[in-house]
C-alpha cells in the first residue's frame, strides 16, 4: 500500500456514507451515528497502531480496516431500517460485498485487498474463523478491538442519557429491568460467551457488553479502554443488587490483572549515542522506575530486518531456495533463507523482494506476510519480519554488494525442517521464519 491509499479510501467512505442521507432526519441521525463511529474507530486504530509499533504497509492496512469496517451498516439501515444483524442481515458480510461491488480497493495489491475485506467480513463475528492466515487473523482481531473500544463509548453515553425519548433500539428494545437472568449471570461469571437470544433485560445486555473484554485480543487495546474510561458508564448503571455488584467486581478484577503494569515500567530520563557503526548504533539510556530507582540501559539501534522463505516446486517435490555465506559473528559458513536489512524509507515487503532477487536471482510472483517480532527486545530496538515467497521465476543472475559472497541452492523442505537449529543452520531468526512458515501452512497449530 502507498501513502496515498488511506486518504483516497477515506474520501470514498465520506462520499459513500453521506450519499445515504435523506430528508428524514430520524434516519439521518442513525447514518451520522455510524459515520462518526467509523471516524472514531479510525482514531482508536491510530492509537493502537502507535502502541503496537505498526509502520508502513501494516499501519496503512490497519487504518483501511478501521475506516471501512462498518461500511455495510448504511445499506443495512436503508434496506431494513435497523442495525440489528439478528433482525436483518450480517453487516460484516454486507460490508465485504460493498467493498467489492464499489471496487474501493482497486489500487491495492491483491494481498492487501484480501486482508481488509477479511477484517471487514469478520469484525463482528462471534468467533474469528480458524481458517484465516496469520496476517488475516492479526488485522481482523485488531479491527475487532478498535471497534469494541468505541462501542463501549457509544453505549455508555446511551445509558447515561436521561432523556425520555432516547432510542430503545440501541438496547434492542429489551426490557428495562434490574433483573440479571440466571443463564446470563452464570455465563458472565464463568468467562463464557452467550448469545443474544439468551438476554431478557437491559441488565443482561450490559453484562453481554462488558463480556466483550474477554475477547479483546491485544493488551494495548485493554489499556486504551481503561485509559479512556469508556466502560465506567456501563459499570455505574449496573443494578445495585448482589449480581450487579459481583459482575462489576469481576470486570474490575479482570481489567486490573491485564492493565495494571505501572510497577513494571521505566521512564527514560536521557539518552546518549555512544558509538556509530556501519550497521547499528549503540546508545545508553538513563531510566527511572516507579520506585525512583535509576539504572542505565544499553540499546543497539539497528535497521529492521526481513527474511524470505522462498518455496518452489520441482519434479513434484517442494524445495526452499537457501543461501550459504560466511557469518563474521560465528566465523563460519551458514545455510539460511535470503535475508537483509530494510533501507531507510523502504517498505519491508519491497525489501524482502529486493533481497530475494539480489541474493538468489529469483523473483516472487506472490509474497505473504508470515509474522513480525522484535529479535531481542532486551537491547535491540528493531523489528524482524518474515515473508513467504511463491510463484518464483529465475532471472539467472545475482546482484551482490562489493563485500557480499553468497551462493544459493535448492534444498528439500523436509531436509531444512530436520536440520534447522543445528550444524550450518544456526541463525536464530531463520528458525523464527521457519516456525512462521509451518504455522502458515498448517503444519503446526497457530
């Protein structure tokens, strides 16, 4: 994805959503409700992307998922005059259909289109399907988190609104009662999901909404929800009964367990560059704990790394394209997947394609994100990303740097799996890439 993609998608969303406005102000209020919600989910996604360190393509995909996640709501309201999926149709499925019909993502790569459409389709699903790839699952779960945070805000404001004419469809016209049903209470207190059909009262619905935090996937999202205080409106309006108080206590206990991490953190007071090497810089950082203890941390600031797992089929057998080169740290020749550093301003996936072709002479027709990690967060500041490269075409020539000596060969996939972590296969990031590959292809469970 390019830096211009998100502004274009946002402009499409604005024109599309506002195109549903009519002369009926009651109808328009609901349209504007979902427009405003979508923009706030985009804001929440920006904050989550910052907290998770998402950059470049991955950050733009996350923002695309956020602004489009509810685009099916407008057609849903037009057709059925309700936002209830239970009483109309699945707005996630409808949103994915709208995106395709309107050709919203025509300028994106097939992979990026697929990820955004998948996140829109399943952002409201009761459970995320097991069949999703790692990248589809990551962005679907992230979209669900950003969406839930803002729904807490919207529904909380409804509960605090004392106007006699507020719209009861927000709580699906359930009975206003302090009663919490037996089944709903038992499910909530045992961390189990429950269905809409099991709810009888608005108090039941409040527990249903609070239980959404069991399904929030990123700790950063829980911490953002706690920081914004959006759940407080629901908690403050729970019935003052034994069940209401017990439910509140359980919710607060869960949030404290997952968000109370102040005692683990350190605050940076100052930072100094100690040495600048060709491929990394060494820094010292003065840190202060919550107990006012000082320490000096040392960090290696290195560029991000990419590794490519290039798979090719020959004579009915699967092979990896592997490279052999001398590693100065180990002072030995190792066998590895093609890999390298991301240049300043370069997208990681472009770096992966470049390194693959430079080191092996192969070009990839299809590139799939496998996973990203911090190689050693104790002192390294960078990110490592692995990709699967398929549909390979040989150009017949490498393009190596002056001091780079690299041979490449095809090695059977099974042989690499057996050898990884021993002998010549000693590079730890290669083991990470292989694990991601095995997860992606279903050879190990995610």
